[in-house]
C-alpha cells in the first residue's frame, strides 16, 4: 500500500516527501526534468503507543508505517497531461496526494503567473479525469477490435464491459470523478483492473508560506469547506519549514514547534490522514518486550489479522483476547478491564477495530 505525491513542478512535493519520511531527496529551485520518483516510509504518529507503554514498560516501541512515492512532474506537465512517463507509478498507488503551491517565493517560478492553490487543485483533478478518459477510450477501441474476432461465448462479457465504460465516461465528461460516481458492484472488478486515477482516494495539500503557519487552522477550515467531496481530505502545511523541522533532533524540534504556536503538527495529521485514506487501521499489542501497532485493512477478521504477526498464529488460532484502547486506558489495567467486562475473548471471524489491544491465543 503506497500513497503517491503528485502536482505541478516546484510546488514543494519533494520538500513534503522529505518531511514525512525524514529523508534527504533533492529539492530543486529550477531543475525538474530527469528526476526519478523517490520512495520512502513514514512512521505513523500514535499517542496510544506511548500510553500503552506507560502500562507495560516495554523495551521497544514500534509504530505503523506508510509508504510515500514522490512523483516528479514533467516540466510541461500541464501541456502533456498528468503523470506523463510516470503514469504507471500513479496507477500503482492506492491513494494520491496533490500538492498545491500556496507559498510566495520569487526565487521559485510558478508554472502559472499567479499563486492560486484552489485553481490548481481543480485543474489537477481535471487532469486525473482526462487521464482516465484517455485510458477508457483506448480500452473501448480495443474492445471494438476484439469483438470482430470474438467467440460467441466471449461477446457477452465484452458487451457488458462496453456498457460500463460508456457509463463511466459519460460521468467523467460531466466532470464527475470516478470516486464520486455511484457505480454498480458489477463495475468493481473492471475498476480494479483499470486503476483509474480519479477513483483513488485523494488528499489535497496546500503548501503554505512560513508566514501563514500560524493561520493553519483557519486555512484548513476554509479548505474543508471549499473542497468538500467524498473520499477527499484536505491539509495545509509549510513544506520547507516541515522539512527543516524533520531534520532537527526531537527535543529541538518540539521546542521549535512550541515557539511557532501551532497545535497538532500538520505533518502528523497529514501522515494519519494518509493512513486513513489508504483504508488502513492499527491493532495494538503490548507487553514487557514490545508495544507495537500492526497495520491491517479496515474490515478484516481476527484470524487474518493474526497472520500479520506470524503465519503460525493464524494457522494455530484458538481465540483472541481483546480490549479496546479507550476501555483499557479508562480501566487502568488489563485486570480491571477484565472485571469491567471490556476485556473479552473473540473468535476467528471477529471484525478487527482500530485500536483493539490484542493477545492471540494459538497452538502449533
Ligand atoms: N518559501 C517556500 N519555499 C518552498 C516551500 N516549499 C518548497 N519551497 C521551495 O520550492 C522549490 C521547489 O521545492 P521542491 O520540494 O523541490 O518542489 P517539487 O518540484 O514539487 O518537488 C525549492 O527551492 C524549495 O525550497 C515553502 O513552503 N515555502
Ligand atoms: Mg521534486
């Protein structure tokens, strides 16, 4: 599972990538061509791990992770359409982040004459839709050829595909991204195949000025109101500043953040929103050795979650002892939670919830 960062040239994509992954990829004032995608991993900030660690005093804390891919824009991104040579990288991503430039910086040229992140967010969403339309047209064309030589038994499936494609195209032409289209369950396997870009969950990130950081909450409220669409999240942060902060040691960073007077670091929020957009949740384990967050997809069962830790635990699964994180903290200990009845056993088919603190019982 990976989330792709894309956008116009010089909007701060690589700066933001470096901030979330604490990496050191090249940021560039001028150069944009010849760049390759950067791949990195961010730790998902999770206060619950620290709280659990207070209870079980483990030797080690292990956070969940999110993979980011920083996808360079071609210099003439707008003219050539989205992705260009990196279209296949975008298609492989499970969710997308579009970075829109909101910072003024005369040393860094913008591809447009003016700074307008709402305009850019809109036009990049259009680019996603154009890319999908082009893909669907190519597929339609191919179906046309296939139909000429298709066996009777194959005709049905191809004809159905044609109908579904026509429906998706019609809505795309009316500027409705795939993620907002109410498509039938029949369309699901096709969508899986096509990997349409406007069907992927999206996060719109405004890269704001250093001077605007203190107005982050205000800017984010406006974004949430103006970009209010299903499966689209919004975050504002200053990429350059966040990249510098990520390069500091933790105490220095904390001090600096406090002096800036911002609440929850936007960067932490961005990472958590990424995790959520990818459809991921964490279950937690804790003990004297390790307190750890394990990544699973929303909706999976206890026995499948067990496989995350070890395939033996899945194979020899007996039952799971589970308490919700909030219940455990309120009770103060496993023993108290057991008395209150919030600590209970669940079977194989139990649907895991975010924040479940789990102990799997198994034999092999
Ligand atoms: N003033 C200012 N400059 C920024 C900010 N974010 C990025 N830049 C500058 O913009 C240029 C392009 O940044 P980069 O991250 O390489 O953008 P990319 O082309 O989208 O990957 C670099 O010179 C950055 O230092 C920001 O928030 N404020
Ligand atoms: Mg870059």
